[in-house]
């Protein structure tokens, strides 16, 4: 196992110490569990496209299908 040293504000250290004491485990074990949770949460969203995230709203707006082709829709643009 590798060693990691970090500095914590006093308030975080106290909360970590309290949690470890209540859990009857070491501060290191609490930190490892927190890191595992954080990394597994990140892993579930990695590689998801913007389309996959917004799929539920795609096509929910009414109007012309493609504003970029119809010259009538571009009338007055930029004025």
C-alpha cells in the first residue's frame, strides 16, 4: 500500500477523528472509503455523451426543423 500525506484544516480533522472513533476504525480507513466512493461516482459518469445526458429534452421544442437552411428564418439576423 502506498502512503499519502495531506494537510487538513482543524475542523475537518476533528470531524474525521469523530467519524473514525464512532465507526471504530482508523482515520485512514475512513479516508480510503471516502476516496473509493468519490472515484466510483466519477466512474459512472465518465464517457457519457452530452446527447445521453440531454436525451429526454431532444426534440421537445416545437418549431422549424433546421433554422440554418431556410433563408426566411435568417431574415433580420444580425441587424
